[in-house]
């Protein structure tokens, strides 16, 4: 498949950076802790209280029941209504793969949460990597693929839609920092994991999509 190696290489590099970051956190935690703390202190700083409500609201988009619900709904719409079956499977499959990978990685690294005042209810589980950052970004990037292949509009509109998806996912990740439940490195790791999954899955999804369209199994 055209450009298959490009996406596999891109995903491999994202995984490599994730492993390097995880290695430092696991074996040399003090080397990153001060940078994490300094950035988090700057982010929370003296920002107005109204941002508390904003971040508390936007962070809900990454809560497990919420993101599973709206992703399943979008995937079902693709699969059953639009007959974009490969797209529906890819979207939901990427989220499920991320969920399993993130859960296992949390057990491996078992990083404690930041020692800050949380602005939401106490989170459950280890800190690294951030589930919210990884889940929202993997969904956003998967939808960017669908936008690129399926939205029939000019390039400006397509790029704007993709930018909005990525910005929204990024804001969810930033909300985890502001609310005090994750370190910056947790969020970056979540984003790297999302990039790795979408990049590695993409060439196999695209090949199956081509085959199913050729066989009239989907639109």
C-alpha cells in the first residue's frame, strides 16, 4: 500500500518517544519532576476562577463512560447509517486498543498523582499515561482520517475541521494539568500513545477500506 511504511515509521517514532519518556519516569523520576511541577505551577498560576468551571466541563469529554458513549454512537452512525463500515470499526477499535494499552501501561509505571490540590473529585488509578489525553486524542485523530477521506469540501474547510478536533482534544489534555490530576509528561505520553496507535493502524484500515469498497461491502 502506498505510504504504508511512512505511517508505520511515524507510529514507531511516537512509540519510541513514549518509551524514552516512560523510562525516564520509571528510573529517573527526579529528572522530570521539577520541570513538571514548574510548568504546572505556571499553568495554574493566578488564572481567574471562571476557568475552573470551564476545565471541569471540558475534561468530562474524556471520562470513560462519556467518551465510550459518544464514540460508539459516532461509530454506529458510520457503520449502520452511512455504510462506512471500515471507518466505524477503525474509530471504535482505536479507542478500545488505547484503553487496553493505557490501562496496562498505568500498571507498569504505577506513577503517583501530583501532590496538588485537585479541583475535581480524587482521580482513580495511576498517573502515567493520561487516559483523558490519550482517549480524546485518539478519537480526534481517527475522526481527522475520516474527514480527510470522506468530507467533500474545499481544503480550507477540511483543515479547519481537523484543527478544531485536535484543539478540542488538546484542551482536554490541558484540563488535566490545570485540575491538578496529571503531570505534563503524563499528558504528552497520552498524546504520543494516540499518535502511535492511529499511525500504525491506519495503513491496515485503509487497505481493508479499499478492499471492502472494491467488493461493494461498504460505500
